[in-house]
């Protein structure tokens, strides 16, 4: 139970507050304020992690070299001033029969949705044009 509470506290998105832990008599208490009546009070700090929905911070040392007209932060260079070589990407394995069937079914559903959006009933949809554009963009990979 104690580990579950601690794991939940550490799994929360980064909050700019400290957590105080007091363990006495086999019981553990957590607080956002220092626990003054505890002899074994400790401060718990969560490891730095990205919150859900946030992209990890980009690293300049990774990825292909930047174009010469790039206005952002320049890529790290070695001692001679050369940029690092681009990383090789691994080739994806060939699609399985299941993948092929799934893609075929997905394309069929997209075609049906496009037909419906173009019908009289689909014309009444509030964001019809936006959704039609999304469907057609997804269908581009099917053809």
C-alpha cells in the first residue's frame, strides 16, 4: 500500500512542489508542508519526467545535420567544426498478412466515410469540409 501511494505520487506530472514523508511506528504520512512533529522526516523528490502530452526536449546531438540557412539552435560540432553524420534508420519489417488485412479494412472504411460525407445527409454535418479533407488525406496512402 505504501509503495502504491509513493508510486502514484511520483507518477503525477511535474508539480513545482516538494513532498515530505514521515515514517514512524510503521505508518507513513505524506504532506506538501514540512512535518514538524516527525523525527524521521525526509523530502521526496520525483525524477524529472515529461508530463503526458509533452514531447521530450530535443537534443541537438541527435538527428541529421541542420541546413546552413537554419535560424534555430545550431547542431553540436566536433572539435574540427564538422557536424555529426546523420543517423541510420532501421528498415521496417515487411507487413504481415494481418497488417495487410487491417490496412485494407481501414481504407474501405475511409472510402465509405467519404461517400457518406459527399451525400445529402453528410452535407448537414457542421465541420464537413474539414473532416472530408482529413479523410482524403488518409485515403492518399491507400491509393
